[in-house]
C-alpha cells in the first residue's frame, strides 16, 4: 500500500514492452538453441513468411473460404435462432415445453456431428456451414431466450393496455428490449462459428485456413504453419473486435445487461 | 389455471416433450431404409453393444482420462496465473494484448502445433485440452480477482490477515462466481477438444470411434457414439451445475438479498 | 493514545492533484469517545483511512502510543459504513467474527470464547450460524461490530457505521456502541455527518472544514453519563451543542464554497 518513490514506467508503455519482450524471446530462444528450432522457428522468420503470404493468392482464397464458412454459419444460426427464440420465449407454455429439449441438446458437443455432416453433406462448404450453424445456434438461442424473459413485465402490460396486438407487442416491445442480449449472443455465436469452421477444415479437409495449417504441418513447413496460425488468430481478433464494438454500441442505452462469460 | 397447476404442467411438459420427440423419432425411423438415419432401435442396439460396457475400458476411459487431465491442469494453472495477474494491475496491463491475441486464435488451429511439438500421443491431447481450457478460466479469474470489492480487501488488510489467508479466504471465494463461470465454459471446451484431437490423431477414444465408424459405414455405431457424446455433455454439465449450486450457495443468497 | 500530526493527503500528481486533507492535528486520549464531524465530502473517510494505516499520508504522521502508523496496527479495528460489503458473504456470522483472529494465532477454545462473547455483546447469539445476507442491515452492522470487538482492539475506528440503517435501529446501535465501548474499555474514533449522533455519543467532537480539510474546532461534551436517547437529548446543553456544531459547519461551508453549500443543502 505504500507509495513507491522510484520512477516507474508509464502504464501505456507496458503492453508495448510485453509484446516486444515476447517477440524478442521467441526470436532469441530458438536461435540460441533453448527451444528446438525445428519446432519453433525464430519469430522474425515466421512473420516474414506471414508477410510473404499476404501477396499469395492461395492464402487469400483460404482466408476467403474461412470467412465464408464463418459468415454463412452465423447467418443460418441467426436466421433460425432469433425468430425461434423470440417466439418460444414469449410464450410461457411453449418455453416450458422446449426448455427440456434445449437443455438436453445444448451441451452436446457439436463436433460429435462431424461424421454425420460428412455423411450427409460430404467434405465441402455445406458441411462447414452445417456444423458452424449448429454450434452457433445454441449460443444464440439461449441468449435470445434470456433476453425475452428479461423484458420488463410493466412494459408488456403498458403495451397491452394501449391495445397493441400480440405481433405488435413482439415487434415493438419484446424485440427492442432483447436487442442487447441478442448482441451478446451474436458475439458468442460468432466466436463459436469460427471455431467450428476451422475445426471442419482441419478434420474434414474443407478448404480454408484450417486445412492449410494442417497441410503445412504434414508438409513439414513449420514456418508456414505458424504464419497461418497467427493469421487465423488475427482473423479471430478482428471478428471479435467488430462484435465487441457493435455490442458496446447497443449496450450503451441498456444498463441491465450482465457480463457474459466467455 | 392455478399457479400450482401451471407449475406442474410446466414440469410435466419439460419431461414429456423430449420423451415424445424420442418416440416420434423411433416411430418415424422404424423400418427406415435411409442410409444415414437407421431405425432408432438399431442405434439403441449398437449403443448397448458398444458402450454397455464393451468399449468402456478401451475407449471411454482413455478419452475421459485425457479430458480431465487437461481440464485439471487448466484449472490449476488458470486460477494461479489469474490470481497473479488479478492482484497486480501492472502485470495485467502488460499481459493484456498477449492474452487477448492467444484467446482469439480458434482452438483447433493450435492442434497442428500441438502435434508438431508433442507428437500424436496422450501428451499432445492433454496439452491441447489444457491450453484451450486455460483461457476462459484465466481471464475470468483475472476479472474476478480484479473486481473483488475494495471494502473486502480493506477489511482483510485492516485486520492484518496473513497473505495466505487473504488469497484462500478472501480473494478466491470472492472471485469464485466468475471463476466458476470460466470453468463451466472450459468444461464444454474440454469435451470438444477431446473429440477433435481424437478425430485428428488417435487410435482409440470416443472421437476416434465415431469418425472411424463413419469411415467404415457402420452408421448405427456412429450414431451410438454421437448419443454417448451427447449424454456425456449433458451429464458433465448437469454435474457441474450441482457442484456450482452447492459451492456458490452464498452467492445466490447474497445476490437475492441485495436485489430484494 | 492516538496522535495525528500535520496530516495532509493529496491524490494524484501535478496538475491533476487534488488536495483532500490540508493539515489536520487531532489527539485522542485513552478510552475516549471522539466523534469527527464535517460537511459531506470533507475527506472524513480519507482521514480515517490514514489513521488506520490503510492509506499513506502525503505529509505529516499518525502515532498510536508513540508508535508511528505505517500499516494497520494490531491493536486497532475498523468498522466500515458498508456493512453489506465488508462482511464476507461466504462465511457465517461465527466465521466472519473469527476470521480476523487468524492473525493472532490463538488456541481454538480461546478464539471460540472471544467470538461467542463478542457476538453475545451485540445480542446475536441466536444467529451465530447464519449467513450475513440472511440478516437485516442493522444486524449485519452488529456482526461487523462484533468482529471488531473479538479482535480485542485498544482503539476502534468507525466510518459512518450507521449511515445506512433506519432511525430506530440507529438509536439502538448508538446505545450498543456506547455500552460496549465502556464495557471493553476501548477508545473510539467515530466519523459521522450526523450532528445529533456526534453530540449524543461523544466525549469530544472534532469539527472539520470542507476539503482541503483542516480542524475547525474541538468541543468538549460534558453531558452526563450514561447517555439516554430521551433524557440526554432533552437537556438544554444538548440542544446548545447541537446548534453550535451546526452553525460552525454551515458558516465555514458558506465561506469556503457558496455553490457547494447550496448543492449540499439541496441534496
């Protein structure tokens, strides 16, 4: 608790220093032989490979395929989960009927369905979208249901007293007040959709970053493998940032939103 | 209808609807000639033949051992490191960009890396499960420790509580609701990574069995494996829910009284 | 026993620096009950935290029995205003009261005795094995007081401990604190913004100025002991003291910051 008198590094410098430190560490350790260079190429070489990839069309095709799988998976999940969630959540009886089903289906690891996806859809984009959408659907519908349940009953009663019909109430009251939950659900679903897309590429061999990473490893091109892993991480980071920003914007007017565990 | 009647109706529906769906599946698939969707009875038979208890020691036990080994490591490392970062503001600021980046990498993308470094054995699978499960626990612990009520911290400090008791008696319990949320997320990740790692590189385990069944066109067997994974997911989730409910009883009580 | 000398506390540095406490001198004698009053936001809590060794002062020092305070001293306990946040919600009443005793490394039976006696003093024996959140606000604050008592402090600092309980409970708690401070022979430094409370409880009142805080005046309270909620408050001296403190705070507030005073009166 005592204030320290010695001069300290300013806070803003710390993240830069730590990033620099990690980069230097992973560049030097392989070079001096502490980490085996066959498994851990110096990071400068990896970054060089990544930079070279930026002008390779196959790289961008792979990125495009992964983004496509992610986007379609999320889209299908959203198109199903949001209307269904609102419908189910706004009817007490319906909600009770399917709650048991949802509670039972939700924890099923979606990767268990990989063989089924291969059987039905083969190894193309359809399988990717099926798996990504299946996994993202549960993340999303749970949040939508929370959101609809959380609508202030006073607001619903007010709307009813003004003579709004049931569909009107859904549109005017239920939907807007569950928007923050839907935003949170979309963020979680986006992350899951990307995970399943990469998984499918890796396991099934659908084209995309996951497949490229796997091939780089089996082809012995370790630098390329790391470069592609970093690229996938950057993709994940960018997508996450987009959704976090969007969520923040939506949440600004809605203080009741709880922190979602990620 | 009375509130009580409604309640019973709700509980009844919650149980009846899943059963009804299963029965409908059974009826619709009876005598099914569709290759992908064998009769439900065939799936049940395959389930009984494989999982009761023929393959328990050859596939289920190795799978779950790897899963819980990785999960356990993630819990220990995640909470310890989370405490460290949570207690030091500057360490947290410094580590933030690196943690954010590592967390953003979709977990399966790290699988080839794990294979490269650890080969295809148990070590690789435990490593990848631990690595992936680490982030939710670590980040939630940091968050939890970081947001411990300053009054609680000051109370402990004022009474000169030794640091060991401050960690075990104050910081960890106060952060436990968030830590539990992180562990819950990690538990489902552990199961997922167990399956993926076995699909990609293994000679036993449930994930291996499911994919292998599909490749050898043993469709009822494949379905039985999917059923088993579903049941495991459900059981783990429910079991964890029970533990959480017990350990965090004070938390729900405190929150209810704060809202009331 | 407690001596505050030229204490100053400034938050931040350079242009952002805010001087919370200017220059404060206070002396508290053994077994004395001293109330510190002042307008809202005058740095009372900061002052108390400096006294308790929770905050390092920017200038000056605090001595407890001629020992300079640099961290929380062993013979001192602090009762916070936010009882619901200073009790550990995962511990029962018994465990909460016992928790600080870990520092003292007592044997089990001695610790148990201390805990049970302290809880008995605040009349909560029936609730020993309940959780704090199962109790009302006033009862929770009594648990916090019991926790302080079990710690066997020579001096107890209390930071607006009754600010968030209802009036009747508050009166009961005031009497409880007076009674146990005598019974345990403990010195009390009690921060409050309630002038009635200060006059009723004190042997001496320290009136603070608005921030940056200095001591405006120190008043001896010579109301007869033991105090009584009805009889004491009926006495003319009580009314006079009350009015005196009131004017003292108001006058200074208006001199220093007219706009702040207006806002304070409205709030």
